């Protein structure tokens, strides 16, 4: 059971991360499309990749990861770091969805510098997750003492929080 769930998890992660890494290369091609027909085909291909392939793979990866967390020992510091990086990967996913929605409006382009930044940062997050999972060791970073106290995060963020909290 665990082996099958791990296989599904790894396969889904592979599809999800490969999609997130490759999407910016599709976005940057938007500037080179001139005809309406070619633009429509590119938009359909990009939306298909995001909606039909990448998003379901992300859902399956997260769901199978949650299933594995109930079957395995996850009370280790490295697992918390992994979840933090998976959260970053989820943010990349959301931002990619926003780009897919906005990019194909008239006059929109995806600059090359953003392509390089998005691809490199997504690759860095995926690499960090791989290193954490394979090493099963957390980085030796100490957090401020206030982070270990109940309500410490609230006290830490109150001076810079623009919204009043009840």
C-alpha cells in the first residue's frame, strides 16, 4: 500500500514540477505570436497544460502526500522544511494560473527576465525539496526565541501589521 502511494506521489510530483518549470517557456513565446489563429492555439495549449495536466497532478501530489504523512513518521524537522518549500511550490502554481488568465489579453507579453527568474526560482525550490527528502536532515537554522513561544508570531508581527487584529 505504501509503495503504491509513494509511486503515485512521486509520479504526480514529477508531472507537477515539470509543468511548473516548463510553463514560463510557453509564456515567453507569447511575444512572438502575430496571427490570431496562432495566438488562440497557444492559449488553448497553455490552458490545457495548466488545467488538465498540471493542476490535477498538483492535487494528486498533495493528496497522496497527505495520505503518506498518515502512514509514515513525519514528526521530523526536515519534514517541516519540506512542507514550507511545498508551500512555495503551491504559490508558484497559483501565480502561474494568474499568468495563464492574464497573458492572452491584447497587448500582454511575458518578459524574458521574468522567464529566467520564474524558471530558476522554481528549479531552486524543487531542488531544495529533493535535497531535503533525500537527505532527511533539516538545515541547522535557529529561529528567534519568540517563535517558540505561544503567541510569539503575533507579537513579532504586530509592529509591522497594517491591519488591526481583534
